[in-house]
């Protein structure tokens, strides 16, 4: 168990582990953050497709304007519950590192979207995981009936492989995933790749061209700029900080003339001298792939003449 300061600053609060039990849980700034139009995102199971399809661009802009969403967490993700307040749980997400909290990314999730901790999710030495490599797949029950839709990079503990299926541990017991939609990875070792890791980051990103931006987005339903960079690195087994401001401070510094595919490009206000506000992935040949803003979708742009060109402040390499 981990101990952290309580909300009132007196004493210490004992946290407990839990598991995200919906395809993607949106992590809100506070319980009051969701609007009436966001209620479908608070359900279990959650229908992320219907929720996002129902929102106008202006309504999506509201997530940023009102500082409503912090991040998201995929099915099977471990969270640490700091406190419970009514139907809500304040959580920290250890997989998403941030300068906001040393334990993990903070925010609020509806308690109905969390399941109690299970020993099946304890990562043992040599533990194998089934990682979803399809943009989406369907989790099946033990008798092969379709169940939850799962997003790209969802990871679940592997139990066994049989024929065209893999059996995995889920927050609700055993489940089945199509073998063609997953990659078996070792929880304690880097993902094995046949080629260059930086180029693999770019290739992973290309799969999501035209996917609409989502502020706080961390799934194949929608990414924000840093969520896109985070997850494309995660797809090749690399863990980087969650937010662009933190990503820009770590990794290996790369000069402009030494850029290679897979490097991260950061952009700051005041023509590169102010606060970092955006990140993209360098593709080579003076091009960048990125998730730009709530009015747009993942795209490839030429850096020369691009509207953010003068705001480029630093480049980093994590691979």
C-alpha cells in the first residue's frame, strides 16, 4: 500500500488499488465537471462511440475551455483510489507519469467504472500480457459470446493460448480475445521489434490519420496531442510522461539537424519562449504527424511554413 497526504492536509490517507472496468474511462477534473450531454460517458458499460458522435465541435472545445477532462484510462488499467465521494472515486494512474503527482495522473472516475483489485492483475516476473494491436477488438465471454469493445493498446494478463483465441484475466473473470487482434508481450521486457523503434512509432501513428482530436484523449476513440505521442511510444514498449510539458523535459535532447523519425517536436507560446502547448511526432523529410486541436483530426503536415513553425522550441528522443 502507498500513503499520500489526505485532501485536508492532515494525517495520511491509505489508498487502495482498483481496475478500470469499462473500455475507456474518462478521468474528470472533478465530479462536477461532466455536463448533461456527457452522462453517457459516465455509465458502465460505457459507449464511447455514441458519446463522442453526439458532441458538436463546440461541445468538444468545452472540455478544454472548462478544464473538464484530465486524461483517460483503458480497460484493465490499475488505478490507486485516494478517496470516494458519493458515486465518484478520486484516483491516481501510476502508468501515466506526471509532475502533478509522484504516484500517477490524478482525477476523478465514476466508481461504477472501477472493479475491485484482483490478484490476477499482479505483475509477476515473466508475466505475459495480451496487448490489443487492432484499432478495436471485441472481448468475448468464456463461451465466446461478444462482450465489451476494447481499444488499441488495452493490456490484459494472459492465461493461455488456444487455437484462434487467447484467454485473459479481466476485471470480471476470464475472457477471450481473438488471437489475430493481439500481440503477446512480456510485462517485464521491451517489446520485440524487427526494425527501428523510431520508425515503428511513426508507422503506428499513420494508422490513426483522420481520427478526430479529443482533449484528454488516450484511446483509439480519440487522442489529444500528448496522448497521441504517449500511446504511439507505448505501442513499441516505451513509457514516456503523459503531458507535453513533461515530455519536453525528459528523453534525449535532439538538435534540429539530427532529427530522425520518431523524435518528438515541442511547440511553445511566445515563438518558442513560453509555455509548451503542443507536441508532434517527426516523420522525416521535414514532416510531422500530430493530433492538432478539437476542430481537427490526426494529420501529416510539412513543418516548413506550418502555422506553428516559429513556436518549435525543443526536440526529444525516447527510443
